[in-house]
C-alpha cells in the first residue's frame, strides 16, 4: 500500500473504530465506554468520507454521535452506579467464539470478492471533486415510486408511531 | 492575500492534490477564527458597557483596545486549580471538544469567492452535525467535574441543545432548498441577485433565535443561571481551562452571526466581490459584525427566560412554524416554475423579483396568521386566569408596597 494522505487517514480512522469498539467492551467506567463509542462512531464517519460518501458520513455524525450517543451519555449521567465492578461475565468464551466466527466469515467474503487487489478495496481519493449529484440522486430516489418511496414512507410512519408510543408511555396520567 | 489557496473558479477550496494547501487553509481558518476573537471580546465588552451606561475597558491602550491581550496574558499565567475528585479523562477532554466543535464549523464558512476552508458538497449538513458535537463537550464537563451544579448545568444544556437543534435544522433547510445545494459556497453564490432574507424572512428569524439558544446566550443562557446552578458546567474550571469554555462560547456566538450572513444575507456578496475577491472578505466581515452587534444588543437587553417557557417556546412555537415555512417554501418553489416558466441560468435582480415577491408575501401571510393564533391563545389564557381568580382558587399578587421616602 502506498503511503499517502489517504492511507494515513484510513489507518487513523480504522484505529479509531477498532480502539473505540474495544473500549466500549472492556472499560469499567460506563461514561468512558460511552465516550469510546463516540470515538468508534467518528472513525466510521471518517471511513465513509474515504469511501466517497460524505452525505452518509455527516448523517452518521448527526444521528449517531449527535443524538444517540448523547442520549446514552445523558442516561448514564442519571444512573447511580457508573463504575461497573466486573465488565466480564462467564459468557466471554462464547462471545469470543462468536466474534471469531464472524471475523472468519467476513474474511471469506472479502477473499471471494477478490482479496486485497479488488479495485473497490483500494483507497479512495479524499473528498472527491464531484458535484453533489450523489445527494441529488439519493433525494430523488427516496421520492421515486419506482425506487424507495414506499420503504421511505413506511420507515417514516414507523418512526412516527414510535414517537407517539414513547410519548404515551411517558405521560403520567 | 497571497497565502490563501487561490482557485481558478468560484467555489473551490484548497486543492486536494496539494497536501500543503490543505494545511495552509486549515491554519489560516484557525488564525482567522482566533484572531477575530481577540477583537470580538473587546468589541462586545465595549458594546455591553454602552448598553448598560458604562464606559467599558478604557485603560489598556486607546479605548482599551489592548485589554483582551492583557486578559489573555493573565489567564495564561494563572494557576489552574484542579479538584481532587474529578474524572481526569473526561475533565480534560471537555474544553478540547467544546472549542474544537466551534472551530471546525469555520471550515465550511465561505469567506470570499476563493477563500473557503473546504467547499464540502454537504457543507450545511456538516455545520449541523459538527455543532451537535459541541454538546458532548458540555456533557463531559458536567460529568467529569464531579459537582452536582456542573451536572445539573450539563443536563440543562443537553435538553436545550437537542431541542433547539430541531428548528435550527428545519430553518436551515429553507436556504438549502432555495439554492438547490447543500454546499455553503453554492448557497452564497445563488444569492447574487437577491438575499435569502427577502425570500425567507421567517426562516431567518427562526434560525437566529434557535441559534442563539444553541449558543446558549441570553435570553437562553439558562446553563449558567448564577442564582440556581452557579456557573453551570464549567464551575470547576479555572485559569486557561475556563478560558477555553469562554473562548468556545464567544466564538460560537460570532460563528452564528457568520452563518446567518452566509445563509440569509448573501455571505461575501457585495459590489465587485466576484471581480476582487479581497472585497468579498470585507463585505463578509462587515455583515458579520453588523449581525454580531444585533445579537449582542439582544443579549444584553432581554432577561433570561424560565426553563419551562424556553421548552414550550421551542416545541410549541418555533418548531411548528419552521415546519410550516418549510412546506410552504417547498410548495411555492414547485408551483412557481410550473405556472410561470423561468429561463434557466443565473437570474438578475429584476428577473428574481417575482419569485422573491411571492415568497415574501407568503411569509407575511404566515406572520399574520401566527400573530392571530397568538392573540387567541393569550386571550384564552387571560380568561382562564380571570376565571380562577373569580372562583377564589388563585389570588392575584398583592400590590407592591409603596416606596418609603428617606
């Protein structure tokens, strides 16, 4: 792999993802675990940028970091016991096995797709100089009856139902 | 400005093939953000002094203009008192996140036709997502300080920021829709003939109000209600660590003004801005300082609102209006070209008048309807209180005692 800006950025973001993910799993302090979740999500957003999907990267930051992770932090701030005495339980052997199987499956998929030489596995140019046709295409696809109009509306309806349900549960009377 | 990465056409940022130009652009943006801040603090202190009938800083240099530099030196040499029971990682992460989130916004603010940190094609979305990160810094400060006032302050900020993000985002979509692009440079570019303030005055007002709440400045500065939670989330910070929060807040306020100017007041657009890019920089900063002046004026005139008032103001007033404006603008934008076909290409001032007129009228009608609804609500509320008083369930407050003559 040539050493250039993209490689450095990829290494950095990948390390953020893996390190952050590891932190979520092993840190005893719940608040620190949530902060490392933020780090992992930020790394994923960076990877989306490298994959020429800036829109997805921004939505990742906005939804996952700006809303969901903040909600998690908010809840942790209101809990009594922030330090978990023992983050591991007896199922860690099973968990490690499951993780290994998943990793193996991923490797097999990548190998079948052509290994490390496949064109889409090569580093992508950083912030490509393209018009925002990608966003425009995404937008028109979402309201195109032939494409994703129905799933999009169903997802919207589902979210509305969830919102109404949450409010009706939270109401005191 | 020889150092700015000059691009051939309007709208490009630094050249991605030249790593050096990226670094130069990044450092310049940082310097502009920090350099203006030194001036802004003096500017705002002088202004608040005039609002409050004082003189303001007037000892260090002419008109006290070097006061901020003296203050920075003092803060640099001041001891940072660190409480013993803090959560170290979170405590020290908080000021970095708070400042970083604000400075990162400047990357997409177009300063002139050729000077922009990075002309992302998702610039507007970038601004929204980065500003939502600022909340993490506040949360970290509130929790890491291990202080109940800091914690309460942090919780308040999150409630406030998450709520006001909704109208902020909805009103941001209006200029995005009018320009047909998420790129900040395109949005400014599309305002060559007519500022979006004319086309979307209500969206501009909602954006400014929600932005003021997002920045957490008066009248929305509940996060540091001195009488309730002392200084809020940054209570346990001192010296330079406190200065970081101070810096973040003041810079955020200035950034809000810069974004308002970019989205609604034509950014760097002005006479000869396209021909002479340096003039664009001048127009941009002139407009930004005018906006900053008005925001500060508001800040030092209006008293702090109560927290439940603030929340219902957001969810029952700003958010519904923002939704209506969004739908209204979208409908008119689709109907207008269908009824009166316009020739493609960049419209001049005269050609853009009909579109602006229709949108402006629609906004006026909306304002009228809102005021009518508000009058109804206020009348019912007065009636309700009068009924309560009549039933004897509620007694009107006793009149103020007569002032005693000394």
